[in-house]
C-alpha cells in the first residue's frame, strides 16, 4: 500500500490499514533487521561510496549556525546538540543515549550521524 501525501488528514488518515498490513510490516522488520549489519558494511566501507562523499560539501560549525541549519547538518559539523536530547521529546527521555556527531562537516559525516 502506497501512502501518498493526500492519505493523511488533520485528525487522522483517509482509511484504515488493509487487513494483514501490520503483520506483513512486522515480518519485514524481522527480515530486514537480520541484515542491517551486512547492509551497513556494504555501504559504509564501500570505496566507491566513500570516494563520492568523503570531503564533499564541507560545512563548518560556524556556517551551520549562521545559516540556521539543524539536525544532521549541525551534528556532522562538530556541534554536539540534538533537540530530542535537550527537550526529551516524546519518549527520548526514557533512553540513555549519546548524541551522534562528527567534526568533518562533509557528506560522509552527515551520513554517519
């Protein structure tokens, strides 16, 4: 089932999920999670991928602040700040986690955070 922008309405959605959708989604999650480590190795250590994104589009921490950028742009440019951690958004306050950040400011750093 494809969910396009017009599926969502204020206060709800256009229709209920089809019968069996939740079970199929959970089955996919189980299947997908068994391969996450392999997928990450295939991408993160791939020399072609690294050649295309490492050192590309570098944005400094100062530029990120001046331009009002946030989220991965902020964390990939050496700024250890995440609104979810600071404001305990939703259930984030229930978990013990560290803000993932990199200092390089390039496309690889944004991928890693």
